[in-house]
C-alpha cells in the first residue's frame, strides 16, 4: 500500500496490492488499500500471474466496504498465483 498522490480537497490517490493462489478457473480477489479509510472510486486495476498466463478480466469490480475493493476474473489455471493491484481515490 502506498499513497501515490494527495489531491485537492483532501482526497488521496492510493495503491494496494494483494495475491492469492487460484483454486479453479475463476477467482475473486480482494485488495485492501490501507492508506484510505474509504474508497470513493477505482481508477485502475492490473493483474500479474505466476506462472505467466493471460488473464481475462476484470469482469466485475466493486467497493466491498470502506477501503476494500473486490475484483472477479476468469480463465486462469488452477494453481496460478494471481496478484492484483488497484489504484483508487478516497480519503
């Protein structure tokens, strides 16, 4: 988690990252952005995998609660480590 920028009006642009091992061909991953108390909107979502593979998604992204963002993806092989990075604005 890192503060990328402080914006006018007291808003903050921050980045959070989370990883998980995919159990099947689809996965939901949640990213907590610790530098924010509340996420107002998501600007960008990026994925990386180990081993390298194509990621189809995000098919959906949502603000789960306060500073947690959920993302769903599909067509990733079981056993793949998926890392999601989210840039979001909040306070």
